[in-house]
C-alpha cells in the first residue's frame, strides 16, 4: 500500500470520525490538504473522473439531510469527502494549468 492510498483512507476515516465528534480541530483544512496530496498523484486518465466526482459530491451531499435518523450524519460524512475530492480536483486543475503554460 503506497502513501497516496494511506492518505486517502486517512481522509475517509477523518470524514467519518468528524461526523460523530467535534474533537477534530481543523478537520476541514486537513481534508483539503489530504485531497491536494492525493490529487498530485492521480493518473491523467482519471482526472475527469475525479473532477466530476467533486462536482457531484458538492451537489448531492446536501440532499441526504432528509433521510430519517442518519441523514445528518450522512450529510456530514459526504460533506467531508466533498472537501477531500475538491482538494484533489484543485490540485489536478493547478497541475494542468502549470503543464499548459510551462516553457
């Protein structure tokens, strides 16, 4: 298992733990930083998939609040995953901009 997979799993764990406790300071910032790290090593053929996933999570994660009993927790968990995938998408976009304009 490489560092990227470990970071991704740590991000998922942080998103889940963050849904049930407030004892994780700066969890949102940590999720974005993990996403940036993971986004650095995503293969070029997966770039579109990650960017679309980030957009879909942004739109859909807020829709889970109406689910009885667990809706709030699901919204928080997928909200954390949204932050992580947004960080990965930002890194992909930044790397693509850099590649386009480098001499």
